[in-house]
C-alpha cells in the first residue's frame, strides 16, 4: 500500500492483485443466487409433493413458474430494503430475521395473487407448503455458502472493492482498520494523514500540499473514490479538504468519526453503517450513465470508422502529397480527471507543436497548409479522434480537450476550469455548438466556454448528447472555421 503520512497502517487488500470480481458483481451474483434458490425450491417442492402422492415424478413446470415469480418479487423487495449491501452479503447471520420477513411477505403476496386470479385450484396446498420449506432451506444455505466463498475471495484477492484513497486526521486514522472499510465495499490503496495548522482549525501549508498529492496519487493508482476520516466537529478543516478535492473527478465520502461511531455502536448498530456515510462530492455521471454513454460512443464511432475508412485513407494520402510531414498530428491533451492522453488529428499545419508553448491557429495563419484549410473548414481534420473515442480517451460529446500548455495557462486563471475534467472530453460539445469554437484569444471567451462545459456536465443526459451531435452537423455547414 502506498503511504504518505503516519501513522503507518497496512491494508489487508493487495492493490497490485488482479481482482476477478468487483463488489458490484458480488451484489449482483447474490441476487442471482437468491432468485435461483426460489426457482429450484419451486421445482423440487412441486415434484417432491407429486412423488409423495403418486410415487412418481410428474410435470414440474408449474413449480418453475411459481418459483420464478416468487424469486423476482423477493429480490425486488430485498434490494429495496438494502439486503444486497456488502455488509449483508459478507455477514448474513445478523440479517436472516429481515430476510425471513421478506420471504414471508413474498409467500403471502403469492398466495393472495393466486386467490385473486382464481388460479389457486391448480396449485395444491401441499406443493406450495413444500415450496416454502425448500425456499427457506435454499435461501439460508445459499447466503451462508456465498458469504464463506466471498470471505475466501477477499483473503486471496480475487474479490476487491472500489479502490479508495483514505484522507484523514492522525488520531482518526489510528482507529481505522482496513477491514472496517471492507464492510462498505471499499479497498484501501493509499492512506494520507493531513497536517493541520497551528491553531488546529484548518490545514497547514504542508497539509494543503498533502491534499494535492492525494489527488495525484489517486489518479496514478486509478482509485475510484476518496474517503475522509476527519473529526466532524472541525468545520473549517472539512471545508478546506472538500474544496481542495473538488477539482478531482472522483466522488468524496465522509465516514463517521470515532465519536459518532462510538455512540452508534453503543446503540447496537454497526459503527460503519453505510447510512451514516455522507457523500460530499459525487461523480456527475452514475455507473449506469457511464455505461450507456460508453455504449453509444463505441457503437457510433466503430460504425463511423468502418464506413469512412476508405475516405480516411484517401485523406491521409492527400496530406502526404500536399506537403512534407506526417499525415497524422499527435499532441498531448488533458482529459478525464486531469489525465494526459495523445490526441489524433489529420495534420493541417507545417508546425507540430507539443511543448510548453502552443500557439492556437489564427485567421490567415501562415502555418496552415493549402489542403489543411479545407480540412479545418470542414472539420475533417478531427475525424481521427474517433480512434480516441474507441480507445476510451474521449467521448463523442463532452468538453473539448486542451493542449497541456493551454491547460496549465487557463487552469490558474479560471477558478472552475478543473471541473470540466469531471467527464471525458469530446469530439464536440455544448460550447462548440453555441459558437465558442476555435481560437480563444481573450480570457472572457475561455470563461464562457468553461461555463457551457460545466452546464453540460451538470445537465447531462443521452438525449442532450444526441441533440448536440445533431446540432454539430448544422453548425459545420454554416460556421466559419480557420
């Protein structure tokens, strides 16, 4: 585990191991096991009762149907009651009472529906009773067996939670053991103790540097979340740490401090009850939002590359014939969570700048080649960025990525500039379709572009992405680009 500040504690999760299952997958598998337990109980319950009456096994389809319906209803209710949270999956013994209550409600609802739909006559009471007994047995055995398997998986490193960087005050960190975080589905990959000011009410200068180091370390370790372990009574310290973490694209959660955990544990509840965690910063897009956006990006970009590949090859050949130099232009840009990547474009200039200073293209720029003017005017030079989308560096829609030199320049001048990196950069974006495209010679122009980028992030939807794509086509037909 990476360590920046004392106290030195060792995590039980090896951050270098390759986890085959995430905690989200464990939760989904638990629901599937519960559902299968009901289906199996339905089939065996009906078949065993038929065998008890007639001495032979007959049709078990009715049992499968009833088991499936009961399983769907049970899983839905159990999920609503939080019975698929990680601490329930790992330690089901303390939650069987709640599981059996949901099970009883499921059977009560099932029997009521049979009565209302007047189909109870085709299902014997003995079959339903046998189904219920098998369901209790299979649900109990399934939960216990799966919990044991998960515990073994955690020890071997084949199951790991969300990778988190823990930031905290020394006295709080001393009382935090990595297994405490496992109850919340979190795998600690780094721990950073912050140094407060002499007054003890805020961060010292060194403490602010430690928070900056935490952001960089989280990016390097591919963490997905920050966890704060700070005294809840230190309002200034909480405010300063939260503000310094705001440029990061990761979610930030504040866990209960030792005083709060002591009171909660004394009341008979777990000190690390997930309900007590406060999310003071969340990622703009949920996991499902990111998956759906990525699915759109991949399907459209792969289709576009397949359709345009002859045209792309012809354009590359034309560039080589028109002027000396490579057909492709590569430049370091800053993307999601301030991570650098190499962007691909068709070369339109004689210059290939990618250093501490990068000059933006201007009207009648002498560096632009003859063919380059046509490519820039039609935005054909941007098409190779489809490969950046396929690689996952970019999205089809999002804030436009800036060169590293421009990122450093504007990042220090515009307070909210870093927030535009909370999502992946895009081929096009809200700022581009609203007319803020091309050179930004004045700071006010970049400020307006940043405002539109942040509005897009805060109001994202798939419908908005599709609308921006459609509007981009119209803008390209009438906008003067140089």
